[in-house]
């Protein structure tokens, strides 16, 4: 279980509201923005807490960390290979040096980021949906979480109808209407 609930004093910098689960081992914690606590009802706060506990239950932080570690190893391997690869610099008509190789290698990674973004967002969206379902099961349905999500989207000036292509490449969380519809379907409404 998380080792603590913390409140972040975000109101001095923004009106943005959020909550998140973070940490490993004894450093696990759930953090609520003070702005979120000011705007939500007790039932909505419980639903948001249950959502964050869903991330804990499904080990989403650990899985994301492992995924990032593997991706980082692959990137560092590529940078090491490319820095020493004379064919890479020669193919572009550039002088061979480690610095040139690293710059060219990083430029070559940019298209890969675009290709991998939908996969990473899909995995993140899946984790968010699982956490939503966990919250709904722990709080007697998805009504409180749905209400909290609507308030958060309004307070954070989120668009409720983003372009699906933009969502594919840029959204790590499903759009609020999609989340609410999934909660309704799971409840049998």
C-alpha cells in the first residue's frame, strides 16, 4: 500500500487540479493538489483516491518504469553504436567524429519517437482505464469518478472533444467523455 497521502500546494502557481501515485518501495505516495481537494466533494475525492490506488494495485508505476528503462537502454545502445559508426557520417557526407555521430543518431531517433508515441499512449490509456474501473468497483459505481473527471476537465480547461488523431499521438489519458462512457458501459447503464 502507499505509505502516505500528501497535499501539494499548487494554488500558489495555478488553478490546475490533479492527483497522482508515485514512488517505489517505502517511498510510495499519493499526492493531491490542494486545488483538487477544494473543488471536489468527499465522494469525488474518494473516487479519485480509488483511481490512484488502482494504479498501485495494477503496478502501473513499476511497469511504466520498466518500460522506460528498456527503452532507455535501447536508445543508449543506439547512441553508442551510431557514435562510432563511420558509415552513418559518411552516408550524410559529414566528417567522422563521436560528436557528429551522436548528433546524427539523435536526429535519427526523432521519427522513431513519432512512431512509438501511439503505442506508449495506448499502453498509458489502458492503464488509466483499468484504474478507472478499479475506482468504480471500489466506490460503488462510476458516478463519483465521472463527476470528478468533468470538474477536473472544466477547471483545467481541457477540451472534451479533441481530434482523434491528436489523441492518438499526444494523449496519455483517454479523453474525459471516453472515460465516462467506459464507466457507464461497465456499470451496465
